């Protein structure tokens, strides 16, 4: 997730909104005939409605891009080791992709399925391949690609609320841990550990939930260590509070301007 400093257009937009807010000097009647509490409530509803609308548009845009990316994946006939692994693990929908890179992922929003490269099949033993398939099948069962897309859209739209980005990253990590727990329950810890070691080097970017994410937390869980409690950073909390205040304040200013223009 890029920080605000890495988004020059958004940074300029935020700066412009801050300057506009500081330059605005509202009169005594903040929202025409409305009370301050009423105006504040309307401003909050406006900000929420605009956020939901923007999230829907962004999610739709990402969904179209993801569907196109999945459609362009070059599939090849599944080799016998992959067919046998799918049969052993009970994973029904598995597609094999060409290429020497060792990669496995789950993609597809409405009907997620598991994708495994030929390089992954060639580099793993039977139990390790079973562990990979069970892991990705759990992502498919949980519809994690759809959840990831929704979280990314929310983090992109609500960039001025860093807590949303933090929460999205935590959900991605939780999804990997949940998939690993399914593997431990069905295949065991040792095959999962060997599969993680074999995929320690990230492969080419993919369009869904991939096998090699959230490495540190997954290793801790695999070793049986208690995962530390994760609290949002104080800076993210403060910046989110300031962002919310700024957004609501701007909505109040715009509302007053419209009321004044109509009344005038």
C-alpha cells in the first residue's frame, strides 16, 4: 500500500482541500436554518455516502481488471502429479499454468479457483503439493480474492483514513493464517514448512491470493508460537481522526456555500 507521499496527485488534492478549508470563513449561521448538530449530522452522512459511492466505483474498476487478468492466463493441461494431488487433497477446481516459476494462487471473484504453475508442480514433493492445494482451496472456500478486492478498494478510496489501510493489511494476514490452519489440520506442519521454504522467493505478480504472503506471521504460527496482539499504530489513529475531521468540516463548508448560493 503506497503512502500518501508516493501519490503526488492525491497529495496535491489533500493539500488543496486543506488550503480551501483554512481560507473559508463561515458566518454565524453555519448551515442556514439548521443547527450546528444538524449540520454536522448531514455532513457525516454526505461523507459516508460519497465514500460508499466511490468504493463501489473503485471496486468495480478493480473487478473488471482482475477478470481480464484471469482470462489472459495461459493454461496448459495438468500434469499427472497435479491431477493426483488434486485427487488426494479433494480440491476440485485446479488449473495449471506454464512457466518455470514456482507459484500458486487463488483467483476469481464469483467462482474462485486454484492456479498452480508447472514450475511449482516440478519443485514440490507429493505432500508439499498437497499442502499448497489445500491452502489455496481454503482461500477459494473463503472467497478471499473477493475480500481482498473489497479491502483494496476501501484502502484506495479512504486513503485519508490510514486505519483502513492498516485494517486491510491485517485481514490479508489473517486470511493466510486461516488457510495455513486448514493445511495443518489436514496435511500436517512438516509438508507446509517445506512448501513455504520452497516458495520463499516471491514469484511473478499474480491477480489473487498467493501462497507466499505474510511470511513472518505464518512461520510463527507454524512453530506454535503465540502471535502477538496487533494494535493499530498511534500515528494511524491520529491521522485518521484528523482526516475524518477535515472531511466532515469540508462537507459542512460546501453545504453552507450551496445554501448561501441558493438563498442569495
